[in-house]
């Protein structure tokens, strides 16, 4: 049982994922109102179709609309029409004894002459309902009608696309302490039904259910028909349109005043009076204002009130259809249902084999057929009074079909891929067996070549190192040797000259004391003999000191260039470091780009180290020369003052750690990145410019320390904080 359940889940996992995913997406889109416009346009089309059927069956017999058009305004000479002409119009209408009169004209102010006559008609016509406006810019009702509570609201509610599709039966007036006021159509319909003893009855005050004749009304709720709480203020219902202005009996004001109408045209009927003149701008967009193909003229406000009144009266007398939407919970269920229908039916149809190929595929034609049946069925349900959401359901259905088709094709593609992979794996296994044999042979040969290459590189480094040190040693030793003979002669001669010069100076001083020859005295004064006698011994001492310094340099050169023997020999590391610093002293001096580089030396009392001195001197030379290069590079772009505040410095420290001597050579230069540190000891790796570095110095240094002396060399560095080389040599 469990295995069957797992197999079912595995085979239908795409449907189980697609259905809720598409449904949730559509529900969120519906909540955001993305489908409202398409739903409104589809409903408008249905309303037009329904209206055509209604008007063909029977015209609206309970309502007569008295229109005021441009010719009527021209006949009375102004707009709004003057009080005397409106009084005559109402008198003519009242004479035909209608049940209710709805005056869809604002008359809060006097217009021209005849106001007393008009006010008298307002007071003496109990079935006359005037209008006021309480939303937006308020318009007060006629004072005489307000006294008799014969006022209705002219306010209409608009959808997001500025179309009228809802009826405002009642609304709360916040300016009059929350008083509930009925709309014009509501007041006229209730006045009309009084003659048939039909009144409004409360069925459930908590749910705002009211019964009018044979019909029970309930206001729009949140998310019903796509409207939110912010849209359904007051007591609103969906308008079950009877038709446009042409669906009602209409007569012009001039015909009524001239008596060019039947004597019983308005008897026992509802009469609405309103403007249809374009200049008055009392028009609204309704389902009859436009179609899917072409645009029509907007609907006069008086015709909208007539539609609402007709809906109320028909519902009370013959229980006509009331249009209402579905709840939010049903909407969500409806979307999920059609998402499931789309995914499950598509998966089934896609998996069923067909004997012959259908152009476009069976899924496409099934989707078109189901969608057509659904739209036609939704229209039939609309005629029965239930407005079910079409666009979100269709979107959920079609989206699920598309997603399921893609998922099904993807699954089939994966199955084909698995079959191909199985065949490829079999062939690959065969190739791997042959490949392993070949790879083993290649590995063995590669190992041999790698070993030979490494040996060749080591030999190359050793040759370069030996030749370089040999040539340098010969050159330096030759220079030092050639310098020693003349230096020894000069030094010895100066030592011998010092007492001789001293005797001569003493003789001259004695001669000065005893000689009074004027010519000799003048000559002594002219050549400043006293200065020479005083300065000559100082000059001889300076020459002696210079000779001693040159002899020290010569000794350092001989120490640095001493030839290595076949075996290690005791060596004083401090002498090697000092000789290296002395040789590089010319690079440490100040130049045009920077001040002098400071060298700080901290030696410990270390014993002699068994080593190859010439090779270690080469290591010290490479590292200290690189430190000077780094400090030169860090000085670029900096002023002397900036460098003086943080002077360039090389620090050399030696110490004893167990059986090792530790040598630390550090600088405060530019440092190096982690990537450079990883390659710093590699053969031919360099960060210097062309012709300024070979990439051999540190590679040779590591080989000398590690291979020749069984020691170690490490580097610590951070960009911008300098570099530190740490060398460990066994004692």
C-alpha cells in the first residue's frame, strides 16, 4: 500500500506542485486587483447581451423619462432651467397622476423668476422626490422638499475604470450625525410600491437583510464580485441593468409643456426628470457606453436611476433576478479547482496515446473547448443571478495547462535522457577500462619526466649559483687584492710622513721666531702659513682614516666573496651580514626620491655556524636587496616629510632557539598579497619590472637554506605593512 502511494506521488508530483503554485499566484493577483478590468469588461458584454433579450421581450412599462435636451434649454433660454419653466413642467406631469416623480436636478438655489410657484408645487406634491449630493462637493436639496423628507441621493458609485456597475441604495451622511439616507431610485421605487402596499421589511438586521416584496436584498461584502471593503461603503448591490436610455419611454420637456403626449402616458407610473443635454455633463460610463468593438455615447445619470428603480420594482412584484457575487472563500476554492482541472486533465490527455496526429495537439483543442464551455456556462449562470469569477479561473486553468505541458515534456525528456545515460555509461565503462591502462602508462612516464625536469632545474640553479658566486668572488677578491698593495703603501707612507711633517712645522715655527726678514714675513702672511701649519696635520689624520675605511671595505669584500669548500666550515653570521650591508651601503643612502634607509641590527651572542659562507652571503644579499627595492617602491608618490614621519627601515635580528639560530630580516615597505606569497619562492617568479628582476634570487635562497643547510625559510607579509623573512639554521 505504501509503495503504491509513493509511486502515485512520484508520478503526479508535477501536478501536486503546479496546482497550488498556480492557484496561489492567481489568488495573490486577484487580491491585488489585477483581474478587475477584464472581469468588468466581460460582465459589461454579458449585460449588453442580456439587455437585448429583455428589451426584445418587453419594454419597461413602469417608467417614463422626461428628458431636458439642448433644444429644451434653448427654448427656455438658460441652464439650469428657470423656476417658472420647471414649475410648469411639474404641473403638467402632476396632472397625469403618476405614482412617483424623481427630479434628478439640483434645485438648492433660486433660478430666475417663478420660485414661489415652484415652491408651492414642492409643498403640495407628496410623491415628488428631489435630490442632494453628500459625497465629494456637497449639493443641498430643495429646502421645501427637505422639510417634507422628500429627498433622495443623486450620488453614484464608480468602479476603478470610472464605470457605474453598482447601485447605492442607502448611504450614511457623516455631516448629519450619521443619518442614513436613501438614493433617488430607492425613494422613487418605494413611493411607487406604496400603492401596492409593498414596503421594506427587515429580515436580519445583523446581516443587513431586507425584504422588498418578493425579493430579499443583502449588501455587497468584502471581495464579493472583486470589490474590497474600501469599495462597498453604504448599502450597495450590483445593478441588474434593464437597458440604456433607449430601453425606456422618453419624452422631451418641450413636448410635455406643449401637451404633445398621450393623456395617460404617466398615469400610475414612475416619472424621472433629468438632463440629456451634452452641455450639462450629467453623463456616466456604463456597460452601454462601449463595447469590445466600438464606443458608444455615455449614459445619462437619469437613465441610471431609472435602471435601479426598475430593478427594485421588478424584484418586488415578480421576484426578478438579483445579481450577486461569490464569497472570498468560494473564490479561492474556485481558483484552486480550475487550477487542479487544468493540471490533472492536461497530464491525463498528454499521457494518453493517440492513433492519429491532431493539428495543434489534443491538449490545445481540449483547452479551447473547456474554456469555451466554461465562458458560456458562466454567462448562463450570470443570467440566473450568480456572478462567478471568469478571468482568474481561466488564467488558473490555462496557466496550469501550460505549466503541466512543460512539466510533462520535461519528465519525458528526463526519461529519454536516463535511457541515453544508461547506454552512455555502458560505453563509457568500456572506454574507462582502456583509459585506465593508458593513464597508468602516462602517469609512469610523466613521473619520470617530472623527476628529470626537477633534477634539471636544480642542476640549473646550482650552476647559475656557482658560476655567479665564482665570478663575483674572483672579481671581488681581485679588486680587494689590487687595492691592498697601494693602500698599504699609502698608509705606511702617511705614518712615516707624520713625524717628518711635524719636525718641518716645528722648524718653521722656530725660524719665524728668529727671522726678521721682511720679504719672508710678507710671503708667510700672503700664503697664510699659520693656517697651513695648523691644517696640515689634520689633513694627514683624515687621509689615514680614509685608508683605514678602504681597508675595512676590502676586508668585507674578501669576507663576502670567500670561496666555499667541498665541506661546511665554521662561520660568523654577523660578519657575513655586516659585509653584505657594507656592500649595499650605497643603496641605503639618501637620494632624490627618499631619505636614507635606516638599518637596525639586533645581534645575539651566537656561536659559529657550520655552513657554506659564500652561499649564505648570497642569501643575505638577495633578501636585503629585495627589501631595499620594496622600500624604494613604497616611497614613490610620497614627500620627504611623509617618509620622515614614518622612516624607511630594515631590521635584522638574530637569536638562538634550541639548536637553531634564527635570523629575521624585516622591512616596513609595501608588503605583498597572499597570491604573491604563495609563489614567492617559485623558479622564475618575479613581481619586478622587465630587466629589474630574474625571478631566481629567492628560489636560489630557498634551495641554499633548505637543501644545502637543512634549514627553513618563511615569509610573513601584509599589504601595506611590510615583509618579514625568517631563516632557521641548525648549529
